[in-house]
């Protein structure tokens, strides 16, 4: 019986939770995707997901408190990319967000509020945990190496 080898690559970024730093997160995602052979589709999904979650952290997580940081950890294990987004802001359990009624949304001409729904659609798994004073949102996306990385 032989040992299986795992291909693992990890990167970490910590930035202040301020809107002016959001482009750094997008660049970080693009650089990671390029170094790790992710397809354009997977890169775009990663960027949209990070942008949505980190924008919400900037806007809401530190309301009424001193602004903290956003930590983004990206790891690729074999055929999956795992992203952890961590902040020390107000507890907010993303799993409590109900799927939107899109017909009502369109009829009422609402704007905004669909971002987390999009994050869930773009990724295979999205989970939330509160660990001590940290919000930890984990996003998992499967990557088919043979077809996707070309």
C-alpha cells in the first residue's frame, strides 16, 4: 500500500477592515489563483465571494466599536480551495440568512441584499463558526484539476 501525496498551497492576508483596502483582497485572490492554476471561472467566484463577505465586514462588523482587521486564509488541498475569512467584529451568523424570494425582490425593485445568496451559489460549502471573539466564515470550492486549470 502506497502513501498518497497531497498538493497543498496556502496564503494569508491581514488588512484593516476599511473600504480602501478591499482592492488588496481582490489582488490577493487573483495572485493566489494565478500561482495555483485556478481557472478564470474559479478566480471570479473567489473574488466575488471575498468581495461580498469582506465588504459586509467593513460595513457592519465593527459598528460601534474600534475597527479591527480582516484575515483571509486561502488553502488549496488537492481538488478543493478552502477560504477562511476571520474578523473580531460583532457576532453575525451567516447561516441565519434566509434565501431571498427573488420574484418579490424583483417586483419590489429592491437593491442590495443578494450578496450572501450569491456566495452560497458560487461555492460548494459555506459555513460559519464563532470561535472565542472571532467570526470565522469558511468557503469551500471543489476544483476539477484536469478541466478547470487549463
